[in-house]
C-alpha cells in the first residue's frame, strides 16, 4: 500500500493488509497469470484493413475476383467503387474460404422512382456461395421481413433495421462459422453468423437451417470451403473496401 492510501486507511480505521513472504500460496496473484501463447500483433490503421487481412477489393484491383461463369469480372470500377452491371451475372472470389471475418461496404442506387420492395437496390453477399446475407435498399421500403437488408434471406429476420438512405455507403461486418460435415456427409455442426450493419448488431450468432432457397425450406448438402459471391440482381449496387480475415 502506498503512503497516501495508508494514510486514508488509518483515518478510516481500516487495518492495512500487506503481502507477506511465505504467505498462503493460493493467494499469490502470479498463480493465475498466463504468459503464453502471446497473441500475434495486428496493426489496425484507421480506415484501412487490418494488417493480417486479405484485401479483396481496394478500389482498383479485381485480380482476386472472376465472373460466376469464369473469366474477367463484368462489372464496372470507377471512383474506388465496384458497381453491378445489370444482366451481367454475379462475381465470386478466386480463393475459397470457410470460417471468416468479412468486411463489406455497399451502396444502393439513388434512383428509386418506380421501384419498391425486392426491386429496389437488390443484391446479396453469399458466404461459401450458397448462404445469402441480403443487400437491399430497406430505407422506407417495406418488404417481407426475412428478405430485407440484414436478413439471412428467407431464414433469419434482422434484429433491427439499421439501413441508411439510398446513395449512402453502408457496411456489413460479418463473423461466419462454416458448417461441418462428417466423412459420411452428415451435418455435425450447422453454419452460424453474426452481422453488424452500420455498427449495429442485426444477426446474433444466428444458426442457419441450410443453404439459401428462393422457394422451399433450406437444407444442407455436404460441401467444402468455397468462394465468396456477390449477386447481380438487376440493380446498380456498388461495393468497396472489401477485406476478409481467415479464422
């Protein structure tokens, strides 16, 4: 106890307690100190990907992507953004992933006249190509709740609607735990996902019942690690600042 604390203790009539050599070993604080393994240092520069992340799109380079049909990416790049070309099909990463931390920024078009529901700023981020986190303009745009932005499409309604207005950049921060299958193809652990939409929790360790289906109930089929996939759904949705950390 330092001198000021000792003085205060004496004034309050509290008997000070001092550590004694040869005291009770169970009360030694060093008994609960763990020094190894030492966590790796990860640099986190403001506005940039962590130092151990794989930068999938930095505003210019598309070398980590290909068309869903193979070949060059058919979308446009301008002013640091990658924008869907309607009718051109989706794109996927060349690299395959399982468990990841994923950061994606996206923006829906400002032109909304004549469009509503699922026809307004529709796209999607597919984990392992078959599990869709919905991208949609859900700002004053009613649609079915398990199909709005932040939903696991047709499976999990987001906890809240954290959408910004069309034309504003938005962000998803995703923790994805891939499903596990036995050697015989049986499901041993379902997929799980946590999502923050613009910094707000919208999926909280959500357990998925299977791959995304437009019609019918979801179900699992055994698969390995797979690409990340961005959907083309007839809307000029833009993406930027995409990075991933393998977990």
